[in-house]
C-alpha cells in the first residue's frame, strides 16, 4: 500500500473513532473535550510531506477523502496499430465526503509528462453509471478536468467515472519514463487529498510490413522479376538487416532458381545467396546499413528462372520476409506461372484493391486497373460485365474513345445482358491502349434505391488466342435517403429570377448537388416557371415549386409580388407651364430585397501578402495541374480537393490516391500552409531538436519564424504526430484575426468546457464559418484533423479575400 493510500485509511479510522466517541460523550462535554484528528509527523517532529494534505487539513470530515489501489498500471504501445488505452485505476475509491454529490475532479500527469504523446481520456457512455459527468483534456499540461453541471452526479457515479479514466500514448515509440497520475475531487467547497497512481509505459519494436501486388507473374523462358511493385515499410526503423525469398509452393530443386544482382547504385550493400536445396534466397546487409528504400529496390529486383527445357508448369508460390534485426515481417506471397518455351501466354488483368462507391452521375469503374501480356504487344477484344446483380434498364456501362490514347478500340453495350463488348479491328490496339480504354469504362445507374447494394464488375481481355483471367471489381451503389432544397420558401417579383439548390443525401452521408439533374415543375405555371432550379416570377400569386429526383421529391412555397410601377414622369425642361399646387404622391411600397450573403473581409496577419498568393494561384492554373484523385470522386470534399490540386497545393500518393480521410500530420499541414499562403521566412529563426534532416524542416521553420506554430516544452515539434482539431483552429487564428471574421456570436460546443485552452478560438472560427463540429453540439477538439478537412478549412480562410475568392471560384469550374 502506498503512503497516500495508508494515510487515507488512517483518516477513515479517525473519522470512525470520532463517530463512536461522540455518541458516548455526555451532552455537557465541552468542545475542548472533542477528539481531534491526528496529524502524522516525521521522526524530526515536522509534518510528513509523503502524506497528502497534512499541512492543509484540520478536520478530516470536511474534506472528501480518496485513495488509489496498490500496484502499478501497465501500458504497452501498439505494433503497427493504435495502442489500446488502459484504465488508470479500475479500483479507485472515494471513501468519505460530507456531501452526497461532487462538482468536479482533476486527473493530472504530475510526473513524466510527455505533452506530445500522453492522453488521458474519459467517455460518458452511460448516464446511469456516470450521471452528467463530462471530461476535457488539456494535452499541453496533461490535465483531464471532469465536471458535473449543477454538481448533480453522485459519489457512486464519480467513483465509477474516475475508475473509467484511461491513459494512452500516441507515439510510435513512446518515452518509457513512468507516469505518475494524480487524482483529486472537489465537492464545491473543499478539495480532496491527492492520490497517486503509477503507469508504466513499454515501447514496442514495430514489425516491418511487406506488401506484394496482386496478380501472377509469368516465366516464359527468360528470368522474370517476381514482384516489381512490392512495397516495404517500418514505422520505427530506417534500415533492415536481412531478408529471405523462398519458393514455398511447388518447388522443384532441379529446376527452380531465385537470383539477385545488386545494381550498385540503389541497393546499398545488400548481397544475396541462393540455396538450391531449399529454394531459399537469403539477402543480408552488413552492419544492417541498407535503408528501407534500398531493401525495397532489392526485393523488387529478385528474379525467378528455370533451368529446364521442359519445366514443370505448376504455379510457384514465392514468399518474402524481412527482418529489422529484432523482429521479422509478415510473410508476403506472390505467384509465378511457369510456361514451356514457345507457348502462347494469355494476357493478365489486375483490378485495384477495395470497392468503388457510386452515388450519382458517372464514375470510372476502376481507374487504376492494369493489363499486361508477357508475349503479345496487342490485344483483340475485351468485355466488361455486371455479373451480380444486374438491374436491366436501370444501369449501364459507358465507353468513349478519346481519339488519342485508345487506338481503334470501340464499344457496344447490351442492355439485356449488362455486358459492354470492346473490340479492336484487326487486333491492332496495343496493351497500353487497352489498359487506358478499360480504365475509362464508366458506370451509371438511374435506380436510386433507398438502401445501398453491391455490384460485381468483371473484366476480361483476349489476345486473339487466349482469354485473360477474370478480374473482378466491386461497386457499392449507395442508397438515396432524402433530398434537401436550399430554401423552404421564396419571394420574387414578376420578371425577377432566383435560384435554389437541390442536394441528394446518400446512405454513406455523401451529399451531391443534383439541381440540374432533377425534374422541376410549378404547381401553377401561370404564376412561375422553373428550369434547373432557376425560378422566374410570371404573375402575382402563390404556388408550390417541386423537384423530383431518384423517385423522391422536395418542394418549396413561392410568392410572386407585382412589380412596383412609377407613375410620376417629369416635364420636359423646354415646355414651361403655369405653376400648380404641389401634390403629395401616394407612396409605393417597395419589396424588401432578399439579402445577399457576403464573405467577411479578409483579416490576414501582416506577414501574409494576398498579392503573392494570387500570383502563385494564377501560375498554378496556367500549369494545368491534374484535378482528380482515384479515391475522391464521391467524397464529400471532392470539389475542394480538386480545387487544391489544380492550384498545386496538394499531392496524392504514388498510386493515384489522395486518402482524404487519413489524419494529417503536423509536417504535412506545415507544407500545405506554406504553399497555400505563399509564406516566407520571418524575422525570427526557430529550431526544434527533432527536426534535423526532416523532409518538412524548411516549411516548419517558416511557420515557426512567423509565430504560426510552436514546439513543446522540451523543444520538440513532433512533426509526424497527427494534428488535432483544436490545434488547427489555433493555426487559423495565427494566420488571421478570427474575431473580425466572425459573423455572429461565437459557437458553443457541449464537449468544450469554459476552461479549455482553445475554447474562444474554436468558437470564433466556427462563427466565421471556417470549421464545423462533428455534429450540432460536439466539436471533438482532441480528435485528429483529416486531410480533407484541412484542405476545406484552408480554402475557406483563403476565400475571405475577394481576389482570392474569385480565383478559387475560377479553379472550381
């Protein structure tokens, strides 16, 4: 039992003794005869500092008493996964309080705090168990503050809540110093004794990760690279020590050969040795000095060959593993097809991983599909079909030859079978032309069912002799849940036009503008007409405007007012007439115009030059940067991501994806802000201890020199840590005066307490329309910002400048 737990137990005994003795004392006993709480002192006679609150308490019965359990709590970092939070003390106890309820509590890391890593958390998922207790974590000071509005949560609910407090760590390799976590509670008048619990932190070596590509490689008489697209990663090591490549399926020792040749430039000091008896190629790096990139290049260069003139044609399974010197990776496999020399080899179609998501319009089925043929340069035909389920008359494939990169390939869709047939006259279209043609095949559906459903799309090509494998790609057709129109009612004058937007919400929460795709009508065509959401008043009166899309409808009420008539023309100057008494004209009521929402005027900090930003935008638009990424076609932020791509602000991954829902790191946001705001080095030079040779060091230095970012108390920036939503709001406040941008009162979110460090900034940013909550009431300040959210927030801030707003609108067309 620790000192504070012992002390709490002593206080409980003293309190019990008071209760007993007070019941046997005569009523006339004076206050001086009442027993007093004992004071624990050290051998020297002074109060013992190891016992909490001995220099503060004078009456144990007026102060809440708490205690932590014996022993320590163990936290272990994750291995290529997010670590599992641990309860700090599941046996924490509140032993005594004069009140049946408490108002607040504080759980704080008082020793060993790593502000960029440590997280204390509490989630109220049961009003019965935890009452109305809410928590807010200050990551800078390592303090979790719990409050009960109106101090209505009971002692039992507080005890359960404090037992549910968790510790976690976001670092890949956390600092392993012990954390001392201190609990205190408050009943609204007095604060309890502090009670400590120790959490031990264990770092874990991250296992290297190997990923092979899909499909099968083909040996046809000459050595073939087994997998030229293999990828290798390791979260906490920059180098590897060894690797093995083994034939683990259908190995023939008298035929099969695995080989590796170091190219002398991109593969470090890696060497290889093949064991013909076991079919294992062993690769090593002396001193484990070869980098991950060098190992990846080396493994991609490993070849399979066969020494026989009549080889066994069984498909070989090849297994790859690597080691960082401590832990070996997963075993990643690739298959090799072995053919007899001179035999025709069929083409191979490989679809990309995952499923596509369809909401409206047309989308390419698989823009990352690949086609190869080991022994032919041209292909004759291909087909794309919906194999399950096909809804005839409601969905189809579309193919249009671009006239430049697709040879003489033409297509015809059969609505009965759901098959698109593609042909090349005389089989002259090349393999690469076929690949581009198949990548462009688009899917379109008019069904708009209320529930999502899955489709399986199959690709097959032929070289004129043999057909390829059947390669499948999944498409999830999202269900149309509802429509929404931008106004529930509208007032116009005769001859005046006003536009509204119609949006469709789908089952994956994607919202699509379908204004121009809907069928619009006016209940009374004599009062108004409507085309593509543009409503024009024809005569005074009222009517209902209706939009129909996907079997659903939405409507709005329209009132058309008569146009005011001015009937007091002035006399010509050259036609004098006798003066007449002045008349008082009958006042004509002028309808109040519908207010036009305007963006607030920019309030950029002085170090931001809008003219520099505009110049960089114009240059980027002239460069014609690519617009779309393979995984953003149906994403809610697709338009903003496309704008950012055209302006050269963002880059995707090597496979053509953007990964919009991944958290953005502090390094990535630094690069993005420097590009977006055309920032330059400020007057101050700021360095961080962990930024030596980091790829984003220059951008981080520019931000720091202008006061946009800061490091932690230890001088670390922690570039690879995910940026939190609160930190993003702070960065925006450092770029612009949010108080001037706000169009109303600051927003209030229920999960942000008055004491939260970024409360005011978040409220101002939300009032300015720069960011939004996770829902109407919750902001989630400590959750990470996604790559899509970061792009959207930055474009909104840039759009507060009129000239930049015009350029953003231009780039969105």
